[in-house]
C-alpha cells in the first residue's frame, strides 16, 4: 500500500527493514524466511515503518510549506469510498483523531482479519504512528465499503491525495464551499493563489490541455432516437458553445450545467420517441455522451484522474467523487424516492435519473460516488437536487481531466496503466 504514496502523492518512497541482530536486510533473506520473520514481527514493523515514513513526510512538509493548514480527499473505488482529513498542528503533536474503517468488508461476518499476510488490525497502528511522527491530525472515515481490500486501498490512496494537496496548498473544501460571488472577488485571488498556479487558466496544466485538442463526436440513429453529440474538452468561448436540445427540459439543464462546470464545449441534439416516453431519449443521450467523453479523454495518461466536487443549490448539497479509472461503477444515495412524490421533473421521469448517471459512467469508463449530503423537501427540491448533482459532477470532471504536468505523461496508477 505504500506504493500509493509514489503514484498519488507523487512522493518518492523506498522502505528497507533490517533486524538489529542480523547483517542481512529482510529483502536479502529467502522468501520463506522473510515472510515468516515479517509475520512474527508485523506489529513492530508496521509501527516502525509508520514512524519512519511520518518523520520523512514531516520534513518534506516543513521544507515545502505552503501555509496550508488542512486538506481533505476521498478516494472512490468500485467497492469503497474512504475520506481522509489532514490537519496541521502548530504545537508539534499529531494523532489519529478519527478512525472508522472497520469492519473490513462484509464477508465474512465481522470483516476480513487479513489482507494477504498483513493483519487488518495493523492499519490503525500504521496511521497512528505516521500521524504522531508527522505531527499532524489524521481522520480516516469509511463512507462506503463492502470489500476489505478496497477499503484498505482507498484509505491509503485518500491519504496520499490529501497529502499531495496539502503540499500543494490546495484545500478542496474551501474551493467547494465558496459562493460564486466570492470566487469572482479579489478574496478568491488571495485565497487560491496556489490552486490557480497549478490549475488556473495561466497554468501549464491549462495550456497543455488546450494543446491536446481533445474532442469526440458521435451520431447515433435507431428506430427510437436520432442523436448527435459533439464535445471539445476546452472552455466555452461563446454563447452557443454549449447547446443542448433533447426535447426534455430537465435533461437539457443537467447536461448544460455539467458542461458549464466541467469547462467544456458540448453540443447535443436528440429527436426521440417522446410520444411514447422519455426513457429512450434520456438513456441514449447519456450513452452517447459517455462514449464521446471517453473518446475525448483518450488513454487518460498524464491526467489528474481523481477529484471531488461539492455543490449546494437551495437546500440541497451533493458531493461527487470521481476517478477516471477505466473501471466503471456508479454508487449513489440520491433520495429520489422520498424527496418528491412527483413522477416527472420538467419532462424527466425520476426513475431515469440514476439510469442517466449510470449510462454516462459506464460508457465514460469512470468510477463515481454520488453523495447526497443534505436535502429538504420543498416545491423545487428535486430540481435543486438534480442541478446540484450535475454541477458537482462537472466540477469533479473538470479537475479529473486536467493535465498534471508533473506526471510527464505517466498514468496516475501504482499499476502503471489503466487498461482493464
């Protein structure tokens, strides 16, 4: 799991374990003896590794101080979603302030006790040791998770991404909670200089993204629908850079909001059998959009790959966590069955909302967790919920598809590839 620091924190790390009473390192011993020794001394080794890694990371944070005090990230896997919150302390102390990862999976009852030969009980020991020696408070919360291996993997990836943002001085939560007016004000410039340097319109990331000329187009015609989707992964430059006409007003709004907040140009036209139902048009548009997006993204090498977007509209708040993983999976808790008693919202049947999102995710080859953080019943509650979801989806997508120049075209993966 430590290799996630290399891939997602972009921090070079190598660990060697050696017994005090032996001239050979653990890596020099035969596999049989090495694993026997490791299992016997596992708790001690885990704590020592955590302390050593934490000490080096504390030194790195001190040398690369951006003044950032906190960082939060969630890592979306198909069977787990773990949130990591890092908070810097000025008093030289650190602790694992919150830890809710157990049980590690649903099978067997009570969760897994081992991942390979590593006891899952040692996950907590590792992060306790690293928090203390990093002099930082760490919170790890399992938001979703049914697979023990993925829960552990998600925790290390979330920690690594939160660490990277702390080093960069990027606070996702403050970016998400700022109002549109504040983001347009001078205070935004003071608050997010580090973010703009890395990802803003004057950054190398933005310039490289423009130079790639990423785009895709599809024309899809069946007995039920005739669809054209044309997308360019560059910011809208004029009024008609985003033009959506599906015959379903709510669906038009969803794709318009998504494209606007993703910073992309998008044209969608659909002529469907709406005299029968909205099902075919909504489904086919989402499928076509997902395919076009996947084409435009290409191999996804060199991209930021993971991010989250959080948006409030009215009394509804939604957070979307996304990974351009090539392992498609949608998990959503939108309260579609309880927030409204209506069947339709501006021409879109509520039963199609998850289907639309799932069609985008499956054909776009991404992992997406949609978290409804807050909602209150009201006359416009469902419309507000869907708009918040579309905006949060777009914000997450914008950062996921951004080029990270530091990767120099390499894939953001410990495997070295996103091929399935």
